[in-house]
């Protein structure tokens, strides 16, 4: 007798599991509340189902006829596929970054830019920064033009400024010449700019060539 009662109770719980309810927009709030109450202690199913419903709200996917358990299973499958996609994208991005780094290094072997000096001139709302550089053609060929960037960061490694450079004056093989690059910046002297940014003796300037034409 006791065994029969236990079996009946087990069947009752199984049948009334809120995850096995069929989705209905009118009873959605009540169903989710029941799932949350039953889904303790970490509310894994509840969180997955609510995320699934949020995702589906941006699609034309029909939800009627499906149970909340199916929502949970579909979300778990989507999550697995999404993590795999992210891993592939991260791997591809790493490969592309590595290839770009190698390309930049090869170009830098051809044309090198070195910082010789930095000076700055301040006014009430602007600062002019003068970069004295040397540009060297290390190759045995005439270089017609060079395109690249100077990356200027302050002494703490922040406040990075990207200065686009284009040199159109030809460079003879194995020669070096001097250039002065001027950049002007506006600033609020009381808030978003301090002379700490231009601790010029501690600033780091890195040359990154993008294109060398012969």
C-alpha cells in the first residue's frame, strides 16, 4: 500500500513538473515563477529559459507547442554551439594578429623610424607636440613612399595616440634622413589633460609601418 502511494506521488510530481508545461504566453509569468521555485538552488533552468525567450524575441521562431524543458535543451545546445563559434573566432583572430605582426616586423626591416626627440608647446586650450624622427631605408632598393603609424603612449602606458604618417619623398638605399612631425591637440587644462601625459622623457613611441612602395 505504501509503495503504491509513493509511486502515485512520484508520478504526480513528474507529471506536474513545471518544465514539462507547454508554453503559453498567457501563463508565462506563472510558469516561470513555478520553474524558479522548483529550480533550486542555482536556478540553472530558469536562467537558461529566460535567456532563450529573450533570444527568441528577436526572431520569428514559433514557441507554441514546445515545453519549457525543450526551451532549456535548445538553449543548452545553442550555448555549446556559440562557445565553439567564439573559440573559432578567437583562434582566427589570433592567427590574423600573428600574421599582421610578422608583416609589420618585415616592413620595419625595410624602413625603420626612430624617435630622436619630443618637445611640446602649450597654450590655453591646445598643445603642439613635435616629434623629431629619423627614417631609414635599410634595403638595397629605392623606396618611393611609406605609410604607417606612430603609437605614442604616456609614461604609465595609457593615453595612446595614433599618428598617421605618409612619407612621399623617395628614400635611397641605405640612407637616413630627419623629419619633424607636428601634432596639435585641444584639451581642457582643468580636467582631461595634464602635463603628466607629456612626460616626454618617459613617453613611449612605437613605429608600425603599414605599406612600403618601391
